[in-house]
C-alpha cells in the first residue's frame, strides 16, 4: 500500500518535467523514507537523481520496505498537466492487485462540502533496476549562483554553440563558446548582494580547472528555476563528472551528474 | 576538438 499527497502539484510536475528532459522512463523507488528516482540518459552523459523525502510530502505512507514502480515520464507528465494548481495531488498504488499494475493519480479540489475529483491511472512497466551507484566523492570546488543567471547564459550560448567551455578560477568563472562565425565570452565573479542574498554568487575554487560541457544539458538543468532559485555546482576536475544540484525542503531535491568533454 | 566522456566508468557497484 502506497499513498502520498501533496498540496502543491505544480512542484511535483516541475520535478517530473525536469526529469523528462533526459529520461523517457525510470523506476520510482518508494520506501518508508520517501521517493527516489534515478536514471541515466540514453547517451550516458547525464545522471539524474531525485529525492522526495517522506516529510517533503504533506502525507506519505509506504507500507513496503521498497516498492519499485517503472514509470513512463512522458505519460505521467501529461497526467500531471491535467491537475489544477489549487488541487491536492494524491499518488497511490495497491500491490495486492495481480492483474493490473498501475499508479493512480488523483486531483481533488475543495468545493465547500464537496470535492471535485479527477482520477488517472498510469500503467506501469518493468525497468531493470540500476545495479550501480554514485561513488562517494570529495568535492574540492564549489560554486553557487542564481539559477536564472545560469539559465540566461546557457540559453544565450545555445544560440551559438553546442559546446560551452567553463573555466573555474579562484575569483572568477569564465563561460565561453566559439563557432566558425562567432565567439561568446561571459565572466561571472563572486558577489554578495546584501539586500537580496539570492542574487549572490559564491565560489570556493581550490584547484582551478577548465571543462567543456554540452550546452543543452546545462540549459536543461538551469530550467529548474521553480525548484530552487539557487544552483550549486560541485566539481573536482575535468575528468570527474560535475554535480549540479537544486535543493528543496526536508533534504529533498534534484541533482545531476554530468560528464565533461576532454580536449585532445 | 573535444571528446565527450560518458558516465559509464563513473559508477561503482552497489
């Protein structure tokens, strides 16, 4: 028996939308601690890892130790787009039904003594669970900046080049690209905004390095403005994947690991 | 030119 409820269906929709940028389907792993979703994109360049802890939900109940539900994200997203923003989202699953394996999605809107209800059932699919996990890493470099700023730069660069070069230095980040026709060059500096801390840029770069990333991945990560207006990027070097994370309340959030491009 | 790395060798067995 699984049942979880959320008063902000928009946030869950944003999470699923972000995942569906790279992944068609993935296992939703429900445990007593909450929901975890993780998957590699088909090119094996980006790994998406989402945690929605039990306390992140308004109500959460999972009787099983671990429940693995294979979900088609595109279909789930279609369903979630049908939910009004002012509704209560409820996900449920009954595992005593041998015939049909489906995740029920319900939206309820209070109408005084009565409730308007819309119900959907998402047929589940079998997906082999990942047999590997992310190793423990000691991040030596970290940068925190407004998600909107990263989005703006990645969007601009995407107009010129499929590849962006990030040069992390102790006191600046240079983001650039070049094509046959043009070049673009952005400099981002540490900055404390005393009136609005969310505008600040903080960097702690112990070992400066340079890495190239595929622009459209960075652009899609930066679409998580609704999840957190701040993005944290953790790094070691050009050979180790970079981590982009967008945290939410109660230890929840979305994080991505992305493999860089090596210069010959 | 740069060469895209993948995450194939990044993960460790559970």
